[in-house]
């Protein structure tokens, strides 16, 4: 199969608050990162659940998977089932199949789907899944964002967000896995594609 998709690494996403080293930890401060004012000012921005997995991209050619990338590395070309596949490749393919079964990947003929691979043996399994899942970012943007953020129900201040993050559950884990787990963080996403990320472990209280 002709594999014509370029390998594109995931862009580095800024934190909306300036981070500084305090007491040996690189943590956020109340100062807003220059250029990230849109996070707090534009009502169209969504606060999307940030999953704790590994980034992969799945390329489709006429509805068939042609290749799979892990950040800046093409790890699979023209995937096929074999007894000799490495465990990490089996995990990726199983995650994609499981998500297809859930309907999380759909309406794609030719193009690239970016997302997060979560699994029992990836990053401590924060989401408590019993099998691998590939969760597209577009799915999270549509289904796993806090409507309270769009509605402006709470102050979009450092202090308010700090308190929110202390108890914030993962929407994906609650809604899709039916388990209650604290969220790793949020990816603030603008309709024009701009993004900023904030994790709970960036706050000073996480290291007390």
C-alpha cells in the first residue's frame, strides 16, 4: 500500500501560567504566559480532559490503516497480524481496534487521526482501563470537555483553578470507563487549533 503520510511530531504545548522553580519543583505561578491570554478571555475555548498515556497518530488510506506513528517515529507500516509483532505494536493495534468497536473512531476514509493510547501498562494506568484504547483528540474535544468552563460558571483565575484542579475528576474515566479518578489535567483548546495545557502536578500544593 502506498504510504504517503509524513511523520509529524506532536507540537510542544505551552502552559497558560508562567512556571518557575520553587523549593526544587518547577511549578506554576499566578502570572499568565504571554500569548496565552486567549485561554481566559475567549468564551469559545474548551477545557478538554487531558489523558495520561502516549501520543500516537494513525494514518488511514481509503479506510485502511496504512501506518502508525509514535510522536516523531514511524513504528508501523502496512500493519498485519503476526506472532512476531513486538508487544508495544500489539498494544497499539489492540487499542485502535477496541476504540473502533466503541465507535470512537469513525467517518475517516483517508487522513490522520491523532490521539492518546492508554493501557494497563502505560504510565501507571491512571484511567484504570482493563485493555488498551486509542482515544482520538477530536473525540475528547467533542465528548470530554467541561461545559462549566464554556459557560463561565466559575472565575477563571489562578486561585479558582488551583482549587478546581485539587478535586477535578477525569471526565473520560468517569463517563467512559465508569470509574472515578482524578484528572491528570486539561488541554485548553481554541476552535482555531491553539492549545495550552495545565496539569495538576504543576501546582505547588501537589508537591507539599
